[in-house]
């Protein structure tokens, strides 16, 4: 079983963490953003602050996210090297349900979690061997997600990309790992009993949705896929116009929150349009982080909008209308090469959140230096996601139900 929890930062009235978590019954190779379950990692240590009865140990905010990110995935090639798979989508479920807050090793001096004025980044460097470990989740019962596309053609990207006959399970279930592994892991549907005949019981992070030749589906792209050059089809795990449903069963100081709609109003919109990364227009709009260098020698700046112009923030919701529209940037440092990306004993992370209408995020040099921790070699995962939020409260906690679409990049460090 593989488990990983990656927590970042976003906020409205309090800092909101953005988590990636996954586990499954699979032992075949796949996209493994995780590790053996004996070494579970949480990249949070953010400044989750909300009003609680004990101001010295405030009750933490909680967050659930279902996101669809697209980019170029790299897999090991026969005889060494790597092979690129473009226009690949990853559907991942994310959750953070801590009881108390904690502080980051780095935080921007102008960090803000104020409603409508979310801004700033945090960063951390971890060393499991030295006992630098995450804050645990608490057991709030089963967490689940619905509303993603089930008519998807899924394949483990590290094997032959033969489409799996849809539909896939319509629910992602997440469960607490227990006192000795106090983090949430997720699977498609329920534990598998079919000897891997489909993706039932697989971790969302061990299944990717690659582009595939349309000859495999009769010469045309099926529902839930769009045309790409070369008679290929791009899959879309979360469709534009979808409405997601997220649930918490309740427990450990959290009340039950059932059938929460994401977004609070409206539907999931297209990912933002990335104008430039470090001043350069992306050569491939589906792989905007390709060729980016993250080495601590400079800031990383990304600008976007919500139309086809070159004006940052143009057409993105702003002001009172955009208070629940956020952009989240994640950077995760691994000592592994990008074709075998995974969290190792020493790793780092940085997280940023901005109001979507701001159109710009800057991961500062000091934050990058913190997450790298002097590491040479390895790889970095970058992800930028347009998030819609539905915040609610329970028993002193603020819970953010979020979802959206965005981009990922796997880059060599």
C-alpha cells in the first residue's frame, strides 16, 4: 500500500491547507506520489489559525479537495532514461483534518488569510530520520468524493497504455489509517476483489489518465475526452461545468457534513490560462512548467488570467464575487528522479495561495531555499490549481470543501 499526504496552504477567513493523499491495494508500478506506508509524510506545518477555546492551541481548519491536473508525465524507459507522456491528467483527492494548528519553517512576511485578500507562501524542509514528522489527521470517519467523470479510459502509465473499459467507480472513499498511521488514504470505490481487472480499490494517485489514439475507441474521441493533434484523445476527469459532492462522516471533534456541494454556487470552471512562467510564455499550454528551473537562485513567478488575453487576472472573478475563487501553487521536492517521483526520507515543500483575480503568484527565493534544504539532484513537482471553495463550520472548526482544475509539471532539479 502506498500513502502520501501533501498539505499546502490556501485560506479565506483562516489558512486552508491543500492536501494530496492516496493509498490503495495496488503493488504494480504506477504514478507513485507516495511511499511505503511505514513512512507517511505530511507537508503541512502551515499557519492554520481559527478561533478556538484555547488560543494557544487553536482548533485547526480542515480541507477537502478533488482536483484534476494536466501535464507531461515521465516514466522510466527500457534500458534507462525516461519517456514522456503528454496531455496526461491526474485525478487526486486531498484532505486535511487536523485537530490543532502548527507553524511553518518559512512564511512570507505579508502572508494574509483575510477573506477576499488571501496572499502568500509557506515552505518547509523535512527529515524523517531526524524525527521531523507531520501533524496527524484525526479520525472523522469516512471521507468521500463524487461528481468526477466515470466514462474515463484509465491505464497505469508505467505499463502498456491500454484503455480500461469504462465506467470507473463513481466514488472515491478515504479512510483514516489508525493510531500507528494517523493519515487519510483514498481508493476508487471499495477494496478490490477482481485481481486488478479494473481500478476498483486503486489509489487515485496510482492511476493516470493519458491521452490515447482514437483508433482504440473506433476512430472518434468518446464522451469525456477531447480531440488532440495526431488523432489522439485527451481525457478530462473533472468536466468543465461539473458539480462535485464531498462528505465527512464525522468524529473526533468534527460533526457530520454530508453532501456538501462544490462550488458553493455555480459549477467547476476551466483551469486558469497561464500567461507566463518566470516571464516566458509556455511553449506547450498543456505543460506550462516544462523547462522551469527551481534551484534557489531566483524567485518563481507565475501569471495567469481567465481568458485568452495577456492581462494578469483578466476575466477572473474578483472582489466580492471572487472571494471563494482561489489559486493554489504547490512545489514538492524529491530526491528521486522525476520518472520515479516519490517522497523520500528527506524532502521539502512550498505552498502558496492567492485570490484568483490577483493573476500572479510569487514563490520567493527564500521559500525555495528552505524547501530545497541544500539538496542537489532529484526532482520537483509543481502544481497550479484554480480552486472553488464552499466553507462551512462544525464544532469550532472551519471546513473548506474545494475542487478545481489546473496543471502539474515534473522538473529535474
